[in-house]
């Protein structure tokens, strides 16, 4: 019985040690995959037409050895409801490429700043006749984004929360509402997990 208990203790210690070692190796991996989701706030003129929406996406982080600077590529789906119409949605799918600066810290909670460029596909889904003043075609435009976040290093997993500002370059025919030309600006606030 004593040999079984000793063998079980050694086996348990080996499993814990190997999982800790693999977690450390995963944490040092130069490439991390992540998922995220949250709310998306329309700002400026966009908020006069659109309600607060939601977002969901995935990301890849590319780190460099002994450098606080990295690269990140995201793909995000954002959806909004109109303020004055029921049924149709305004959909924004974006793909962004950003430089990331991780603020050096000994704490497991680390701040980061990111910014870069993006491609944005905009479309009104489920359009009705009451949206005849809007362009309901899918359009793809370029834009800029930047933001801040806080991540928590927990072995191989890193939960994070971030807020980013997106500005999409539009012209009058891309998003038209009774002669007005709202600017497409939004702030997604997302929580996520990288591993």
C-alpha cells in the first residue's frame, strides 16, 4: 500500500511538473491565437443612426524575442441595429494589422498599446423598403484603428480586455441618409483570451 501511495505521489508530481513546463513553453511561444467578443459603441455621427452593437472575432499575435514590440492580425464581425428601423442590421466585418507595444512590467497584469490599418466591409443586412434612402450594397473601405488593453499572463493563457477606436474612410455614396453623410467611427470594447 505504501509503495502504491509513493508511486501515485511521484506520478502526480511528474504530471504537475510536465504540465508546468509545457505551460511555460507555450507562454514563450512567438505566435499566439486568440478569441474575443464584446460591445461595439458607435461614435460621432454614426451614433445618431445606429444603436450600440456587439462584436466577435479572432486574432493572431506575433512576438519577437526580447522585444516589447509585436505584430497582431485581427478579424472581427460587428453588428448594429438601426435607431429608427426594426429588422435590418448594419454589419461591419474588419480585418486589421497592428503594431503592438507591450509596456514592460514585472506584474502579471500588463498594459499594451496597439495601432494600425484595416480593411472594412460594410453592409445593411435584411434591408426593407423603409431603407430606400440608404445604400444597401456591400462596400469595402480602408480605415485606421488604435487602442489600449490590459492582459493577464496566466501560464499559457492570457485573458485580456481592450478598447479600440476605428475610423473608416467613406464618401457620400457609401453611407447616405437623406443627404447626410455620417462618419463611420466605432469603439469596440472586447474581452478575450489568447493561448
